[in-house]
C-alpha cells in the first residue's frame, strides 16, 4: 500500500509542479470563465427550451353519472382516436404530448420530477356534480414551466367551456324535453330551436360556465441560473475529463520511454503500479476540480466586488457530485487509453471523444434540442449526469436528490475502468 501511495503522490507532484500543466488545466479555464463573465455576466438561463411537443398527463377518475362518463370527453379530446375524426374542439393539442395516467399520485410525482410539465385531474364525482350543479377539475403545474403550464390550463378551460355547452347543457336540456309528449312535439317541429340556441349561447359565457378550473402549483419557485455559472461548470467538467485522459494515457508514454518496464522489473506488483497511477490521476482530478471551483468563485467575487449572485448549493451534495464526476472521468480516461496504441493517439482521439460526449451530454447547449430518439444518447455520457446533477443542486435540491446521478456516475466509472484496465494491461504487457 505504501508503494501505491508513493506512485500516486509522484503523479500528483509531477502534474502540479509543471508550469505548462498548471497553465492548461487551471489558469486557462479560469481565464475563459472570466471572459465569459465579462461578456455574459448579466444573462440568465432558464431550465427549459421550446419543446416540439410539451409532455402533459391526464388522470380521469370519473365514475360517471346519469348522462355517462363526462370526464371521458377530456380524454377523447386530448388523445383522439386515429381511426376517428379529429378532436371536435379543434384545439391545438398537437402542441402537447398527452398521456393518460391511471394513478393520481404517480402523476403528481411525474410533475414534481419534471417528466411532465402539468397534469389534469378529473375527480371521481365529476359527472354527478356536473349533472346537479357544478364540477371542478384540477390542473397541477410544475412552477419551473409556468408558461407552458399556463398554455395547457388555457386550453383545458376552453375545452371545459365546450363540454358545458355541447355535452351538458344542450344534451341534458333536449333529453329533458323528450320525456314530455308536448315538448317532444315542439322539439320535433323545430319551434324550440331558437330557444335551445339561446340557452347554449348563454351557457357558453364564462360567467355561466359550471366547470371551474383550480390551479395548484408545486412547492418552490424556479431558480434563475446565470449563463456564466452554467458555462463555468461546463468548463470545469470538460477540463477535468481532459486531465483524467492525460493521466491515464501517461502509462503509454512511460512504456514508450521504458520507464514503466524498469519499474516492472522491481519487486512491485503490476496492480500496485496501475493502482497508484489511477489513484494519482483521480486525486489530481479532485484537486483540479477544487481549484477551478474556488478560482471561479474568486473570479465572480472580483467581478461583482463582493459575494456573487450564484445559486445557494448544498455543499454536501456538491462534494459528493464532484467525487462521482471525477471517478467517472477517470474510468473513461482509462478506457480510452486501453483502446489506443500510443500516447499521441490517446491524447488526440481521446480529446475528440470527450468533446463529442460533452456536446451530446448537454455541456454547451440543452439536450432537448436533439430530435428524438437521439436525445436519449446523452444519457450514456457522464457529462449529462454531471450537469443535470448540478442543475438540480442549483435549483435548491438536497444531497439525496442527486443520489441517482451519483450512482450512475459511479457505475459508469467502475464499468469503464474495468474494461479499460483489462485492455490497458494487455497494451502495456502486464497480461
């Protein structure tokens, strides 16, 4: 174990006593961050982008009434049957990706977790209440997407008005008239057509609408994230990946210089050599990430002449996220080194791979801009889980809220390290 720590310490000291390395891994990212802060310090990012189809849900718990299940009208209008004609309301539901959800608690969880931006709840007594006097449906909206939620709420209100007019008022009035022979004859002769039309017009007026919409926002307000903070985190993640790559690929360089072979003929086991190099790379990544975060905070302090306006982030959650991000980056660096033949190949090809992974993972622009199913590819990059975890913390999330991100990043690091370590041992002659 002492030899392993000695090798790890050598890696750290070699890296952080080299002025060129310090310039490329610490100074350059801080300079880039400072320039971004000067140019875009006042710009604010929102979490979302304009979706081509806004995900929403509907939960119809209506048990029906004397005129049938009127809550089903919402479902038919929002999710039209492709074998039938289009929605009779002609409302722009093509803007929404509406899905029917069976369980109310599941729908509320999906709204809170931002899988859908809003959910419409039709209560069990909707038809009964509407037949007697008035009924209420609930639109549950995530506050982070208030604008999109308001659009959905407006369409629900319009649909509710049409239901009250076309499916309730006229239908129930006509059915009532048909029960009596005298009014049935007047109805069949058309003498009541004008009266029924006036009744339908009166019922369609907003003040006569028996359906009331209750909007319930989820707890918490959306946190504003400045463009500077977003890109600063993106730069830190990107450069940490480059550092992990160079550290892992240095084994190939030491093999070319015969330094590794001389170390191998000593009474030092191969796992100690590889373990020490990997540990040194991991600790170097942690030091770099800590220096970048501290330096970026100092840049903001100087540019703002005092404490910055950045989000208040849970320190425990941020620390755990950093440990897992560096672990994933180290594992991917080992994998890239294992699949290449020389240090030059690992450095050049690896940077290109990491850059592509960063672009796909939402480092420089939101992954929602990708057409489906290509946006799913972002989930296989550690950049996506790192950035998404930071956004959750920046939005007021606790350490427990990013546990899935930490777990996935840890699994990524372990998986890539295991595969890359096996190939790297074969490459350098340890197998």
